[in-house]
């Protein structure tokens, strides 16, 4: 009996190695159901998947984690637009009317950055409806920025389209979290705008 067992040990070892390899591959390619759930709710599904899978930890992330990922990307986008606005304001050849519009846009973009920070804080505290309120405020800020600059073919208008799409991802995540809470019988809470001074988390 010992001879038979020893004879098949190499085959058993190979089998276990292959089985482990197959399990590892299967584990790695399983998509995050939360990502599929969220991205099915937004118009630009490809951008949604690209954003939410940009973080290595997203594969097994919760809805809250995915919300933070989307908000960090949206915040980086807002910072990029703000940087572009500052460069354009300093252009001496720019029309004074456009320069004034850019100055107004700069102020509203600063508001949008602040409101995204408040959204992150609301999401971390699981105040999902508050998060939606802050996101709507950030979207209103970018609308004001667009309205401040004449025309709709400028670089800021094009970048603001992406910003809106990024915010739509965060909104979809917040709504998914609210829906899950209601399914578990948890009270979603009232949507009240928290104090600006209450939340100011630092961006990583």
C-alpha cells in the first residue's frame, strides 16, 4: 500500500498545483458585482468601469469604497480644470470679458472642490442623502462655471462634461447605498446640508 501511495504522490502534487492555479485565476477574474451594479445605472458605462477599476483595491471594494474612489477621481478632475482656468486667466491676449468669466469660474470651482470634500465626509459617515445633496451642489457649481464663459467649444466646457460624468458615478453609488440600506430596513435619514465647517477631510 505504501508503494502505491508513493507512486502517485508526484501526480497528486501536480494536480494540487494545477487546482490551486485554477482557483487563483478564477478568483482574480471574478468581477466586482458592485461595479456592475453601479455602472449599469450611468449613461457612460465604459468611463464608469474605467474609473472604478483604476484602484487596485476596487475588485473587492464595498459600495462605500467605490464611492470614495469615484470622488477622488472627480476631485482630481476638478483640480485639473481649476489649474487650466488659472493658466488661462494669466493669458495677456485673452478678451477681458472672458478673463472675468474665468475669474468667476475659478471661484465656483473652488466651491466644487470643497463640496466634493464634504461629499466624501458624508459618505464616510454613511449620510448617503447628504452626499447626494453635496454632489448636486458641486454639479451646480460647474454649471455656473460653464455659464460664466462665453461659448461652448472651449476647453473648460469639454472638461466639465467629464466632471459631470464622474459625479454621476458618485450619485449612482450613493443611490445604490441608500437602496441597500432600505432593503436591510435601515432608515436612510433626512437630507440636510451639514455645516461647511463640520467636514473638511484631507484628500489623499
